[in-house]
C-alpha cells in the first residue's frame, strides 16, 4: 500500500480485512517489521481512539511512534503563495518536508471547517500534506473521510455477521453539535465495496454528497429501513446541502430498543464517542447487541494492517 | 495485586515495601516482565512526579506507556443515565471499556471538586472507572487518596529511620490555594499500617475525615507534636469540616528551623511541589535533613513494585 | 562532553561535526549506547523540529525519551529566596533535583522575556536548571542561544560547501513578531569557530550584543554583504539595543531571487519555521538552492552527536 487516505488506496479490501483479523489473532507476529521506523502522528484536532489504537498498532509492529498535538504549537499555513504575516508561523511545504525527514510514515488528523464546503470537500489540508510530504501518509480522519474507522467497521461486520450477505443500515441520529460527514462518507465507500446489502436512512435535508452516496438506496422512513437489518450503524452528521447546519435535534431519530425491535436482532455499531440518550439510548448501548467496544478494539488491528502493508512497501 | 487504589488493595505492606527497595537496588531486574504490555495513564488533572516516575517505572519493567492528557481532548461524563446534551462528549462506560481494549493496566489521576463533599468522598470518578474498566486500575491520585505517594513515603521512612519504631508527625502547613485532602488521607492509612508512632498536628478546623483519622492521636499544639519526632511530614490541606475552605494562611504553622529544633533531628518530608517560604522555609528545605528529593525518587520504585505485582497477577 | 549549553561546552567542533556526519551515514550504529538511559525534554516554550529531532536522536541511540510540555502543568519559580505565594507552584530547586532522579540527561527549552535584557542575557532560567540539576543539561534553545541549531548549521555548511573556506552571510530579514536573538547569537559563536569567512548584515538598530559579535564584520549594505557569498543564512531578530523592539517590517530586506543573484550561487539557509513571502520569498525557498529541509534533517544528527558524547562521559 502506497498511502491510506481513502478506499481508493486499497487494492484488495477483502485481503486487507483478512490481514487485520490475522493480526488480531496474533498481534505481535510482525514485531520485527517496524524496527527502527518512526511513525509521527500529527493531530490538528483532538483524538482518543484513533490516537491510542494507532500507537498500539505501531507498538505491535515494533515502530517508534511520536505524537504531536498541534494545538500546543503553532498554526500551519496551508495556502500556496500566502504572504505569511498572520498568526500562522509555518507553511505546510516546510512542515511536510521536514516531517518526512524524521518520520517514515506520517499520520494526520484534521477536521472540516463546516463553513467552506468546496475547500472541505477538496480535502485541502490532507492533500497539501500528501503533496508536500515525501513519505507515505495515513489519514487519521480528514475533513471528509475516516477510512481507518471504516476499515475497522468492515472488519467488525465480518466478525459478527451470521449470514453471508448481511443487511447493514446507516442511520442518522440526533446530536447537540454540528458534526462532520467524514464517518458516514467513508462508511459509504467501504460498504459499497463490502459483501453487504446497504441502506442509508436519515431525515430529509440530511442527504450526503452524491459522489459518496452513488447508487446506495436512501430510505427516509427509519422503520422501513430497519426492517430485516443485521447491523444498525448509528451516526449523526450535519447537513451537507445546508452545509454544516443542524436542521433538527428532536428525539424522533434516537436509536431505542423499540426501533431495534424492528430489525433482525441487529447489532448496534457506532464509531464513538457516542452521546448516550441523545444519539443512542442507554438501553441499546447496555444491551448485548451493542458491539461498539469490540468495534473500537478493532481500530488497533485495522491500523496495524494498514501500517504493515505500507511498511512492506517501504522496505 | 488486583488493583491499586488504596491500602485496602495491599495484602502485605511490609513485603510490598521490601519489593520496592529491591527494585531500587536493581531497577531493570524484571525488564522482561512487561514486554508487550501497555500502560495507559489518563490525566484528568496535571501531574509532574507521578507521571514521570510512573513512566520510568513502566520502562524499567519493559512496558509500553501511553500518556493521555484529557485536558487536551473532550470531557467525560461520569453520571449513569445522563442525557448527554452538555459539553461532555463521551461516557465513562465507553471510555473505560475501550481503554481496556488498548491497555493492560490503566492509571488515572483526578482531583476532588472541593465543593461536593459527598461525591468527592465516594471517590466517584475513580470508582466509575473501576466499575466499567475490565483491566486493573492504578490510582495516580484520586479525589481523596494518593496511595502511590504514601507507598513511597513508607519506603522513604524505612530507608532513613534510625530507630526500630520512629515517631512520625504529619503537620498541616499554610498554603495560598485550597488543596485536596488526598495526600494526608492516604498518609494516614499507610502510617496506621506501618511500624511507626504516628501523630497528626493541625490548627482547629482542619480535622481530617474521621474514617481516615480513626484512633490516630491529634495534637493541636504543633510544638508538643514535634517533640521527639524522627520525621516531620509537612502538608497543606483545605478544611474537611468547612469543606474546601481556607481557614487561615498566616505563617504561624510554616515549618522553620526553629520548629525543627523541637524534634529529635527529624527528617523533613513533603510530597512536592512545595511552596518555599510559605509551607516550608528555605532554611529547612536546603538543610541536609530535608529528604524530599529522595522521597520523590522513591516514587519510581513504589510505582514499579505495584506494576510488578499487578503484572504478575495478569500473566 | 559534560553538558551542551553553548559552544563553550564543545572541546573540538571539527570532531563533533565529523561525528554528526558519521551518525547521519549510519544512524543506528550506537543503538546500544543509550540502553536503559532516560532523556527528559522540558518544554517551557513550544517546539517542533527540536522536539522531533531530539526524540529521533534519542531513539537512534536506544534511549528512552519523555517529553514534558510545561504549558500543561504548573509554572516554575526560578528566583532563589522567593516567598512562593504567587501562581508558581514549584521551585526550580526541587524540580531540577527531582528531574535528575528520573532522567540521565535533561533537555530544556526556554525563550527570553524580550523585556528584561539583563536577566535574559544572564540566561537565568537555563542557569538555574544547570545549577540545581545533578545530571547533564542540553539546551533545546535558551533565552540567548540555540546551540543544537548552530551545530546542525555548521554540519550543513560542511556538507554543501564547494570551496575550502566558503563565505557565509547572516542576513537579518523582516518578520511580523518580535523574535529572540538566540539563533543569530549562537550562529555567530559557531561561525567564528568554523572554517568560514563570516559577515553579518542588518539594518541599523539591529546590532547584536557585542559579546557575541566580537570581531565579526558587520555590513549595513545587504547587497555588498551578499556579493560572493556561498551561503545566505536568513533570520529575523528583534532589536538588542532597543531591547525586544521591532524597528521596521518593510519588505526591503526580504530575501528574493534578485538578491540571491548578487551571490556566488549561494545556498539559502534558515532555521525554520520561516514566514514565506515575509522573511524569504517563495521563489527562493522553492528553488534548488534552498537547503532548509536538509538543514532541519541534520538537527537529528547534531543532537545525536551531542547525546552520544554526553552518554560516553556518563557511562
């Protein structure tokens, strides 16, 4: 693998998931692979699971891992040609080139503005890093995608599915803040490539970007969507059409036991953090059908499979 | 050892102190023990000695150690059943369960509110983590206890004592801020279990919680308490009875050479950080009787003994 | 090497540079040297290159490296005899002595006040740490020097020079903020000891401290200074004489292609971060004559040579 910024960097998803599951069965079997290699994780936005699971993945592979919280340092300038007389002290051109001296692989997390749709959907920050770095880049969530999350999601569905081709439903759910569309966008890309029947359900106004939705069926009736589902993937996102807006916050779309009863004993997935009793009710998260913790655990092995395939190419 | 949140987790204090001293004599003798194991340290409040000494202890045992400053990430919700529509993004239920996937042992530091006495003294935050984590927990200081500090304190007294059963005095001293009762509370628990004659001295109004004081004699006259003392343990704390209040800040209780002269050439201990010329005078801290630096050094080996006993049980 | 706070700690600069270059050729040849040793990096001010390159250097030598961002913890008191009733929780006396228990080598970064010239130029913070620590200290940039940067600079000039004794010009350039004089001061000290012809150029009012300038020629005419130059080292600094002031911000002194044309095909150096189109124009930084990225890369091996020589003395 050359880099990991979206599903388009994956040549064989099935094989990658198989690799992740094999690493889960024996996490330290490649602990020699990363010896003497350094992974630098650059956080322009906060992270909990992604940071910990990626550090753990690097450790399992014997890599050194250095974490940089950019919030504590200076701001980076991403615009080419900028006259740098503002509060931004360093240009991504130098930052990326210099990081490439110290790191063998760079991971970056960045969030969208939720204001400038065009720049967000050009994944500007990530692409400027890719452009100016000379080592492989791993997205730790970008403005519009969270591929490490989605890879762990596919792996989790593989682990828990009881039929060959399960029905997976991505359901919008309410939230108090305006959230990115990164997780649903990536989930769409990975589900479209996975052996599942896939449906999206959300209130009107929450349509995701057409280039991500493609031919995936959208069902505005949550109950109808849930019928026969084997997996419910709950997630809030802000509006794409009225970009970055919160159109509704009422409880009507919260995931409850009543709604889970519409399904085929579906498993409940969420990328976490989850707002209890806002996005998903306690009764669902505390039930044996919630697999969110194992889903988070799988983040380690998804990251490890990606790092492994990149390391194998670097060496 | 199953966990380390208070002296009640220690089955044999004498043996644990002996182990800590043996590790000090040869810090890397068990460097194979933690291989492939991960310690995650979760700081809800700042730390200097605890963080460094615990990282060092983990390194000495060959463990990986990941530090998380929660101040840089999101806030956690600790209340069961909460409707999470506030500024708290993740519930301790998920955070603890997920951390337990990435970590073999979790350490947590949290401070009291100094407002809600009941919740502080239920050690609510620590106990919610213990309740929802599935791996052993180490307290890096909780709302009401600092057992790693107290273990290092017992070890330090063992090192420096010149009589079989030394007289140890815990003396309140002034401070400019309202401080927790965690250090004195834990010190009480450990001194009551150690082979020492133990006395507390403080101004009226600074009585500690009865469930910690038990039958330990309290002497309101500082001079009388200091007479014949082999160890003076200086420490400020805010009022327990007028919960969280500062009742006095005058210099009358500061530790000075004049007061040390009342003792039996006592050693001066303090958990650090210490406000010079407020809590303890320069003349005392700069004298050979101050053993605060070696006491801080012993933090490493106290933490290492605890980690070692937990690792031995985990394996 | 006993410590590394300025060129005065270097007994043989030529040999140290040779060592740095040898480590660059084979970074892990001494990976056994730091085994079981701990480097603690204390950042009182933010850092990007210094932090990453020093961590990398430590890793190459097999050392453990712990980073402490003091901005997240409490403030330190550096004044001897202070009555500590302000916002500063811990005295450098205890902090330095305690750190010396946990660390085998301590690195510290601190910036000048740019207000109190006398205290800044006494390098007060650094010297208080040196005074109270019992292990070797490495400056990661102090109020008035940045010797790890300058060592990497000498190494970079050695790598890129095409004549035995190149002409090196330190040129002041504009900036939007008041910057320290640390980088130019150290560069002066190292250039005066290196086999180069060295000239400084800056507008009037930007004269550096006489104890650093010594007999180095100062040329107020930038064009005249650039003539025949093999290396242009661009750097902004605030006024030393009108201490900490910005006297001018116009573009007249910005480094452009037009100015580089005055030189002998000079290489462009800068310690980074560099404000593009303020300090140096895009056209220069994007040209093959800019060697700022390799200069940053050399930071790793400069730090590694210093750590190696200190470790060899410690062992």
